[in-house]
């Protein structure tokens, strides 16, 4: 049976960082990364549309959800861009705070991690799908008849999003069987399902909007940006960032779009009256085409006014006030999410009160947890990879320090 001082289960962002940290901390330790897929880092290659948005200039607890206060504190302000610079990979801010590798290549990010791990002499054992963990002289990790023993384990198996990229939730299931407390996984950063009939006329369109998530007759949270309308779904980064709320407000939640957020209702009504006088002779189909695309303009009119309007001159002041209200508050009921296979990250996971300040499980000494397996996720913009790398690095360092005691 192969034996290691530290075994890292999961060769994704957090696991690769954890391995480097462990071996940098104590070079004599025998360290291995175990990965269920044929190669490590498959998800990293898919991040940021192949460009890998690996961090953000403004890492703040406000951008995270779940047990984030304690977990973020535990990474001790670790700098992901500086870590990559130490691997020879230059990073830069894209002008909006999102940090990418200068070459905009996710493959270069993975190469930097793999080169470092090869330099440090870390074993990569791929195609090993861990099915069970047993506490025997440290821990045996088991896949069918194959067993590998580790004095310390680092669990970096990710969440459940897009399982073809590796993470399928299996490690969390193993933890829950060991009676480790966790919030069940749920999809986050995911398109939201709405009434298909309501979005059908908008299919393929995009619109800039201030977006609010409403439930229980109040606005729970908001964001702004480009909303995309697809088959029965609302999508776009601004929707992704609110999508986790569906898990908490399943009944009667809705997305409200303000399509003219820079104007008050009164200003907008005045503008619409002006446009009516300018376009008085045109078909009503052209009434809003100077503000929105023609299909979106007509959609708004149809959702505001039940009567068929032939010409712009037939639009009354009352109709204008209804149209203005609809532009400021176009609502779509939320009836679900597009699920784990369309989600970028997974909410839920092992809660902060299950681990001590070194990312070690309180109930299982010698097992550390990092990355998306923990009950934390961030908004779009590099926050998730930042946490994966920084929590992985901290867990790896702490595991190595305890292994050499
Ligand atoms: C399409 C896409 C684009 C994204 N883009 C960005 C972005 O640009 N910026 C950003 O910040 N975040 C992005 N994310 C989110 C980010 O990739 C994840 O939050 C991050 O990769 C999580 O790292 P992790 O190490 O915790 O898990 P993962 O990267 O999921 O790695 C987990 C690894 O563990 C392995 N594993 C799981 N179970 C077992 C087992 N039982 N035995 C052995 N191995 C196992 C898996 O195969 C996998 O390789 C994106 C996600 C997706 C899906």
C-alpha cells in the first residue's frame, strides 16, 4: 500500500494550491494529489471562458455568502496574484477589478500550478475516485480494491457544479457519513427559471437593467448589468449573482427589471409623452424603438396595455403611465434554477463551525477541508477562485506544519 504524509483529495484549484503550500512548508514530506478524472485541473481550464478570472482587486466579505466571515478571516489576507507571480505567472486587473493572468490563458494558470508541483516532487495520482475514507493509522482512502494511506488528508473535492469538470459532490457525501455537519449543496451562480410563456417573445434578446430579487413582498437584494433571455430562463452575471436567493425564498419569489434605472417614474412618463409627440404619425410598433430594441419595446407595450394599439397617436396618457411603470418594474416569477449542471458554483457545504482556525475538522483530527466543499461562495468576478486558492494554500500549509510537529 502506498503511504504519504499528506494526501490531497481533489486536483482542482484548491487542491493544487494546497499541495504546493504543503511541500513549500516542509520539503521532506511525501505529498500526493488524488484526482478522480484522468487529469488534474479540468475545471480551471473552463474558468472565465478559458481566460481564468483568478482573483479580484477588492476581496471583501460583502461579495461572499454562507459561513463567510470566519472562513475569509482564516485565509489571513493571502494574495492570490502574488502567489501566481511567485510561480512566474504575471497577473493584471482588467480595469474593473477582475484579475486575470496577463496572457488571458487558463491553460497557463494550470501549467504554472503543475510545473510548481512537479518541481516540488508532488505525486499526481489520477483516475482514483475516492469512495470511502477509513481512520486507520492516519486515514486509508479507498477506491474499489485500491487503498492509499495518508497521515493527514486535505479534502478539496469541490461542489457539485458541472460534474463533467470533476466535482460531483461525492466527497461531501463521504463527510456527511462521517457525521460532519454540512448545509446540503444547492446551485448558485446559475440561470433562473421563469414562466416560459413570459420569456418566449424575448428569446435571444439582451437588455441592460437594474435587477432586484423580490420575495415576501420586499426587495431582498439587487444588482445591475445585462440580462439575457433564453428558453424559459433569465441569465447574465447580474442574475447569476442573485440566483442563490432562490434556495432561501422558494415560494413566491420574482425578478424585477428596471429597464430605465437612471430615470424616476415621473421623468420617464414625461419622456414617453415627448416621444409620443415626436412619433405621433408612426405605427405603435415604432413607439419605443428609439429606447429599446423593437421586439423588447413591443413586448413592454403588450405587457402594459391589454388593448390593441394601431398608431402611436392612440396611446393615451393613462397608457403611458402604465408603460412607464412596466419599464421601471418588469416582473418575472422565479420558479426554479437551471440546476447544478448549469451552475458555476455550489452553495452549501461544510459549515465554519465544523472546522478550527487552521481548516482542520474539529471532529476528525488530521483532516483539513478547503475550497468549494466549504459553506462559502462568492459573486462572479474572481471571488470563487480566489477563495479556492487562498483556502487551499492555508489548509496545505497548516497540514504540513502539523505533520512535522
Ligand atoms: C464554467 C465555469 C467557469 C468558472 N469561472 C470562474 C472564474 O472565471 N472565476 C472564478 O473565481 N470562479 C470561476 N468558477 C468557479 C471556480 O472554478 C470554482 O469555485 C473553483 O474551481 C473551486 O475550486 P475547488 O478546488 O474547490 O473545486 P474544483 O475546482 O471543482 O476541484 C475539485 C476536484 O476534486 C475532484 N474530486 C471530486 N471528488 C473526488 C473524489 N471522490 N475522488 C477524487 N477526486 C475527486 C474533482 O474531479 C475536481 O478535479 C467557474 C466555474 C465554472 C464551472
